C-alpha cells in the first residue's frame, strides 16, 4: 500500500543521500499511526525541496512506544519528532528529563477522527455508536444483537490496536474508561499499533468491524467501507457527530535539537504549513 511503499522509499533515500565516509544524523519521526500520513507527506516535501538534507525516517509504532523511545538516552535512532494522541504524563516527562531531555515541547496540532470500518465486500452494517463499540470491547456479549436489539444477531468480530495502555492509546482514549479491561474471549483481536494489519484483517473478513484513524482508513477505500466518522472540517468548527469519536494530536520535540539537527527546523515549518492547509489526505485538521 502507498504508505508502506513510502516508508521503504524514505529508508532507501536515506541510504542513497548519506555522504560517503560520514554518518550524518537522520531525522527520526515516531508515534501514533493517526499522524503517520501527515508525517510522510511532510517528509516527502522536505525530500523534494531540500535534497541536500538526509531523508527523514517515519515510523508508526503507537503513542506509548513512541514516547518511550523519545525519552530514551541519546542514541542515533531516538526520535526527533513525535506525534501522539495524548499529552505526556508526569512520569514520562520525568524519565525524559532523567535521560537528558529537559527541553521537551509539546503542542496540540489538531484533532483527527476515528473511523469504524468494514469490508466493502460485505453488506453494509448498521451504524455503530461509541457505546456499542465499548460494550463489544468489554462485555460478555456474543453477538451484536446482545448489545443492541436492532443490530444483527451475528458474532462480534472486532479488530483494532492491541489492548494495552502502553500501545493502544487510540482504544483507551476513545472508547474505554480508566480501569476497564478488554475482553479476551476472541471477540476482539488486537493488532499491536499497526493500522495496516487492522485494515487487512477487516478487508479479508466480511462481517468483521475495525477501528482505525480516519487517515489510515482512507488509504484503503478500495477494500474498506468507512461507516462512521467525524469529518475533519466539522471537528475543526467544533461540530461533533455522536456516532464517531475523535482524538487530539500533539507534536513533541526537543528545543535544543532544532539548533543542531540538519533540516529539523525546515521539517517543522513544513508541519506547520501542512496543518494550516489540510486536505483529505492530510489529517489532522487545524483546531481554529
């Protein structure tokens, strides 16, 4: 798919642009898959407009994993830019500081929609409310009709991120309350923080339902039907549909890195430009 091919392109370009006999710093971008397409588009722009700068490497391992890597001690693969779906906790900031990152900046850059998806090869499924998804994640219900009488009496087959607080911020920040446990009887299948795996699993199983960031779901519109979400432009104006949740997105950097990482200041300007001029492929949208 396009974003996987682009990831390979960025890595290949990084190798081809590295000056012989030297080891320049490669900008690493990590964090939530909800910001992955935004980051790859910004990285593409930097590659086009500043070919002398080593191409950034973009990863989408999830908010929790991204923060953990961002707060590691200095090393060549520590992220320089982080996209998260929540603010860093006091404990995470303390770990960053203990490892030398005392100048962490975190700013909200927009709001992204969470899409409920199904295979295009399946008959359209009734619109699911966030409360229906929450019940499917946590109850002992066997069929959707057990959750809501007007839903089909078909087995619950729900797919999304792995249900661990360290990885699945999308899940815990949108559908679950603090302390709630995700069922482990097979009705819900977690796929780590890899949105691509969720998309593939749902596309291959008519009747399955998936949870994805809207930008990731749109990549797969040839095989997936997006049944409910909050359009980004509506979120930007503060208009919210009840049947689809949303997540705030944050951009995290270290102030000191901007002075000594080649290309980082320009990349951050490209983020600002992309956020100020969103389109259907570039989520999040601005919040003002």
